[in-house]
């Protein structure tokens, strides 16, 4: 039994080994077939590449043939452009020459037609009528006459110039004699007035150009009344002083209670009564009589 089993096992092993060998053989066949197929494909690809290479060469040759044709075309275009430019230059030159010819023809004077008279010519004199002309000596040629006339003109011009110069000198000497005869006025005989001749105007007669009233006129309380104060004006040319004036109850005329000098800018007033009220003002007095009054303000009571 054991031998039979062992024989079966060996047979099974042989079959499995045979199957493996068959599988390997089939795998090798498959590999060979794939190798053949790949080789066939490669050969086909090589053939295609080989076929394409001549086509590419032909295309390159066609391109190489086209390039000279393009160069020839470019050269012909360039030649045509040069020819056109040359023709244009020639036409311009011809136009310029035509214009110059027109200008020259316009500048040239037009020849005038000369009228020919149809009157018959006088008959020729006969040999008998022809008189021999006496030859003049060399010294008596007419060429010498213009020299004599020119020399005479020169002499005449010289005489006339001398006479004119003499007249000018005589007139100048006469004017010099007249100037010497008439005495020139001295400085003392001048018509312009001197400073001593005209008296200087006094300060009161000079008009003042600008006048101005005192500013900031106020009243401050004091022990017996008020202290009036103001600021001097900026127009001080001709200013002589200030007038301090009052008016009772805002009616009637202004009454000057004080006239102070220019350097005094205050004035004290006393209160005499508590009844009524009093107005105050201060005025700038100038040398020409002009007066400029300040603003007016009122205080209860009577002041003097």
C-alpha cells in the first residue's frame, strides 16, 4: 500500500512538474511571440522613419529652392524702388529746370520791334561834289578842348569856394564883434530874486496840509471833580495847542475853559453842582487857525 501511495505521489509530482514545464514553455512562447511582435513593430517604425526622411529631404530642398526665389523677388522689388526714386528725382530736376527757364524767360527783357521808315534815302553825292577834308594838325585835335573846359570848371569852383569861405569868416568876425560890443549881464543884474529880496512867510501864514483831532478823550474821577485826558494827534505839523470846552445841558454855545500847550494832555475841572449835566470836548488848534474837535461826551452835574 505504501508503495502504491508513494507511486501515486510520485506520479502526481511528475504531472505537476510536467505542468510546470508546459507552463514555462508556453510562457517562453508568449515571450518569443511578443518579442517578434515588438521586433516587427520596430521594423515597421524604422521603415516609416526611413520613408519620412526622404520626404523631409525633399521638403528641405523645396524650401532651399524657394529661398533663392524669394531673394530674387526681393532684389527685383529693390531695383524697382530704386528705379522709381531715380525717375522721381529726374522729374523733380526737370520741373526745377523748367521753373528756372520760366523765371529766366520772365526776367529777360522783351525785344521791342523797331519801326523802319519807308522814306527814300538821299542820293549819293557824285565824286565831283565830294570835297576833300583838310587834316587837322595833332595839336589842334578836339581831344584837348574837354581838358581846357574841365580845368576852367575847376578854377571856377576854387574861386567860388574861396569866396564862400571869405563870406563865412567875415560873418563870424562880425558876430564876434557884436558879441564884444554887447556887455554880458553880471550876477548882480540877474532877474532872479535873491533870498534877501523876498521876505520869508511867517509861520501863521503857512497853511497846514493835514489836521487831526485828539483821540481817546476820557474823563476820570478826582477829589473835586474830573480829570480830562486825551492822546495827541499824529498830525503835529503846525499844532500850537488844545482848547478844552464845555456846554451845559447840551444846549447853547461851547465855552472854552482852558487853552493848554502841545505838551499838556490833561485838564482838571471842578464840580460846582449836581443838577443838570455837562458836555465836554477838546480840540486841536493849528497855526493857520484850523481847529479839529474830538468826540463829545456828557457827565451828570455842572462843571467849570
